[in-house]
């Protein structure tokens, strides 16, 4: 008996467990998977909305520029305001803004079409006219249009 007690005091007792067990590893993996399943879709939605806001800013900037052109020349012109052949690509390349003149250059319509991964955005293409009429390609409901142009999450 004294021999066993003396042996434990000198560190010669049963070996201590070191490292992690398979169960602990599985618990950590489950926690990471749960966090990932919550965070990734939320982050993706945030990225889509921020890209959409960049397209809206481009629409508004182009419309304001066209209004300045109209004041100066009494007509809208799709060759001005950085419109190369009627198109502008947003800085991050997620939308292409196109302008079409209406009513013999007395009106215009701007449309921001999503590109690449942005095509999964629930608002689709965004449009703005010289009269300030906004629209989206996925719905005609005012609530959906307002949410899209305010950068809110829109359910498909």
C-alpha cells in the first residue's frame, strides 16, 4: 500500500489523458456548422444589398447628370455622363446601367441590370425614369419597389 502511494507522489501513477477526445471534436464541429449556417446566408444577403445600393447610387447620379444636360441643351443625351454607348458599369462591376431615350430625347429611362452573382438578388433589374418613376423587374407592388430602393431585404 505504501508502495502505491509513494509511486503516485513521484509521478509514476497511471498516465494522464492529454489532447482532445473524438466527442469533444465532434461537439466543436457541430457548433461551427451551426454558426456557419446562420452567418453565411446573412452575410451573402448583406453583400447583395450593398451591391444593389451601389447600383441605385449610379442610377441617381446618372439621372442627375442627365437633368443637367437637359437644362443646358434642352434634351437628354445618352452619349454624355460617362455613358459609353448608353451603358455604365458600376464600380464593382455587379450592375450595368443602360439609358434609353424616349419621346425624341425629351425623356429617358435608366435600367440597372444585375451581372454575375448579383443576378440572385431578389429585386432583379432596377429602373428609373426622367419623371422619377422607380420600378423593379420582379414586382409592381409599391412596397417591394420601396424596399428594393431603400436597400432592405426583400423576400423572393
